[in-house]
C-alpha cells in the first residue's frame, strides 16, 4: 500500500521510522505554528534521542561531516519537524501537501553540494507522503548553525482545516 492510501503514522512504521519527542526550543520561539490551514515549523536540528549525532561543517576531508552523513541528518531533521507539526495539529494525516522545505547546511568554504544534502529531507518526505510530499525548496549553505549542527530543516505544510 502506498503513502496515498494509508495513514502517515502507519507509513512511518512501515519505513522503520518513529517520530521523536518534540525538541525543546533553544530560544524564544515555539516548535511550530498552525494558522489558516498552514503549519510553519521552526528550524529543526537532527536530534536523535536528545543529542546531535554529529557536529561541525559539511564537506569532503578530515574533520568534516561527510555529505552522505549530512544527507541522513537532514532526514532526522524532517522527523523532528514532523513531530513539531503533529504537536500543533494532532495527526499527520491532516497534512494534505508539503509546500516548502528550507534546508540549511553548515558548509566548509569549498563545499557546494547543499542540494544533495537537503535531498535527504526531500527524498524522505516523498517516501512518507507520496505525491503530497513533492514541494518547493531552498538549500542554503551557511557559516554555522545553532549548537554547531551540520544541518537544519524547516517545513511549510498545508493542512486540512477540519478533520
């Protein structure tokens, strides 16, 4: 059964994934806001069991987070963003479309592969949501991210108003 026919929670289980607890904000903001049929998540780091799996800049070379690892971490960030969304809408089944993904990659100055890193987020959303997971996107290289995270992802989601 594809993502279109089954519930999103069941799809996550089928993919061997689970939503983490909502990450506590690291500043003066909330994890997600729901307004007029749209959820906006705050930028989410790739926390796993409350900790970052790696820190530092993404690039090729010693002491850097590899692009392949960073791509995996972008997927972890998506799971954290979905947990934040669920906390304000109650059920991921209310999501009718992933509208926009914005991904930030803490980049070594010589690294230009930000789009491939953020594919980790985009590809996971397509696996989870099927056609509803196709979205507009920005993949941005930055000098540093909070807590020295290699990646950060935020989502904009279209949601059924009444479920």
